[in-house]
C-alpha cells in the first residue's frame, strides 16, 4: 500500500487552528454577553438621566389662536421667490441612416 504526500503531511501550528475554531464556536455567546452588558448600561443611564420627553409641564402649554404657535408655517408659499430664467439648450440629435452590404 502506497502512501501519498497528502496523507503524510501534518498541520503545522495546529494550536492556532484550535484557538481559531474555539473562538468561532464561542462568538455567539460572547456577542450575546456584550449586547446584554451594553443594554444594562443603557438602562441604568436612562434611569439616572432626565430626558426631554419626560417633560412634566407639557400641560401648561395652552395653545391660543391669538399667539404664534409651535407649528406655524413661516413661508409665503413661494409668492416672492425669484424665478430663474430658463436657459436655452442645444440638443444634439443622432443621425439616422442604415448600412447595407451585398
């Protein structure tokens, strides 16, 4: 029975391959742990931080038609917009024709 060169070769630095394989297998667990830690930190920060959306005095804003409101449109609808004159363009059209060989 003859042994070929492929059968007799060994993997050099097999420790590197086992480390890489181990890291690939544990990637999902490590990613989940990192996500969990980040979520926990964000939650704790939101508990200690005053956020703008938690404005407790929102009911004191009394809209009145006499005063300027928050959502007032400030434009004029384009009535005073300067119109730019249209520039003349030269469009090159393709030449028509056909080619015939006999």
